[in-house]
C-alpha cells in the first residue's frame, strides 16, 4: 500500500472508520508515523468501563510522556464514558490520539443523537458533565458515524 498524503489533524479524524475501506487503511498508516500516538479500546456496557477508561487513559498518557495531562484527561474521559453508558446504546469505544500538539480523546457509542448540554441547577445531582467538558477542554464536539456518534475533546499537549 502506498503512503498516504500528508493530512492535517482534522482531516485525519474525519476519515471513514469502516473496517476495510481505503480511508481506514490510510488512517492506520498515518497514525503509525513516529511522532504520532494512537490507541483504541472497546468498552463493555457496564459501569466498570468508567474506571477502566480512566486507567487506560492514564497508562497510555504515561507511556506517551504526557502524564501531565492525566488528571484532566481522566476526568473528561470518565464524563464522556458515563454519558455514553447512561444515554446511548453500544457498542462503545475509547480512542486516544496525540498528534501535532493536541491530545484528542473520543468516546464512540451507538446513538446518533448529539449530546445534549443542559445546565444543572444548584440542587441537581446530575447534569454537569458537559459543562465540565466545556470548561476544561480547549475544544470539543460530536460527529455522526454509520453506527452512532463520536463525542470528542482536545487538550493541548505543550
């Protein structure tokens, strides 16, 4: 297979993720460049996926030398995984990218509806996760996939 053309970060993340497509093959080849980091894991539809996602995030960031982002990334990943488990069907997947000065964390689920940001009142016990995401991440969003959606956030690595 030929080396793919150099792409900017947003193009890499918008490629089709359907297994076996030329785009997904380009994606794998692209992220295997020495300066890029990529990891992805399926998650089970149980509450144990939240601490698992935190541990996977922490361990991978340490491996990549980005452990200074660990606490913020773990908190935000746990918010996204919790939201996916509570409000969307599976399958679920956690994906981490560190490319071009950004850490991007994605949680994929089986519900195509975009996340709903609601502003919790002072007495509410739930509903603050997306507000926390909005405050801590440099940017975030969601993208529809063929099987649902991906909710993502980015943190600067430098």
